[in-house]
């Protein structure tokens, strides 16, 4: 696979051993959580729902909540009983992900995406060169002003279509790379029930920012501020020499 662009099937093949190993551990964890953590969350949601519900009297609410509280204590007891075992399984899965995810899956996908991006740009350059050649050949054969004007208009549209095709190809590459990055956090999300460390949360925010970043939108939204900062910096650099001051 070296120096080749990975197909979707090849990407899945690289990821399959990771999904199978972590999936097996996740299945064990889900079984341990069924009568513990999952039940705790379900009962807490029921209690919150009763508290908000206005169709019950105060006495009816207290009776229903009291019943749920008994079940909640039992569920919390089961949760506490399995906590150490679940933590051990989560640690095992995290260790496997840290040791294998980037090396065995994400890095090969990332490198493949870089090659695919380069190929898309090369394809675009060749298409532009072909269109320019055809345009010049067509212009050489016609002399009518209106025909020349029409040909230029058609050529401009063809260049635009080629540019849009490039943007589509680059977005597909971007999507594949982002999906490969996000899958690890999806697995961690399932293991930890949406609890991430500070660095993991920051890594996801930075990746999402890069994924959604649009240069044109950024300049439109922040162009004025950028100009003000540049003017301020320029004045700071120019004014002291003009006034003969440090």
C-alpha cells in the first residue's frame, strides 16, 4: 500500500482489528453497566420527569419518587460493585487504542489523504492546461467578435466547473481524514460515556475548527479587524523614526 491511495475497503480492513478488539471490550463493559450505570441513569431521568410533571399531586410525586429511590439505591450498589472491573476494561481498551490507533490506522489514512490531495491538484492543473489549449485553438479558428465573446464565456464556465470539481475532490479528502480522526474519539466516548480529559477535549475542538474553517468566510468576518491591527502595527513601526523617538 506504500505510496498508493487507500480505497474505502482498504481503510476498513486497517480499522477492523481495532474495532473488533475495542468492540469486544465494549461489549463486556455494556453487560456490566446494564443493571448498574445504565439503570441509574434511567431512574434519574424518570425522577426528573416526575418532578417536572404537573399532572401529579405533591403526595403522588413523593410516593413515586420514593419507589424509584429504592430502585436507584439498588442500581447504585450494582454500579459500585462493577466499577473496578469496568475501570480495568476501559484502561485496557485505552491502552490498546493508544498503542495501535495512530500507527496502524490513522497515520496510513492521513498519508493516503495527502497523496489523494496532491493527485486532485495535479488532475486540476492538467485539466486547466487542456482547457487553455483548446481555448486558444478555438480562438485561432474564429474571427467574429460575437463568437469570440461566446467562446470566452464558455471557457470561463469550463474553468469554473474544473475548479468546483477540485473543491469537491478536496472536500472528500478532508471528510475522510476527519472521519478517521473522529472515530477514535467515538470509541472513547462509548467507553467513558462522553467523559474526556482536558487535552482530548482540546484536540477535538482544534480538529473541528480546522475541519470547518473556511478562509473566505474568515476574511469576510474578520477582515476589518485584521486591517485595523495591520494599520496599528504599521503606525507603531513608522511613527518613532518620523518623530526621532525610541
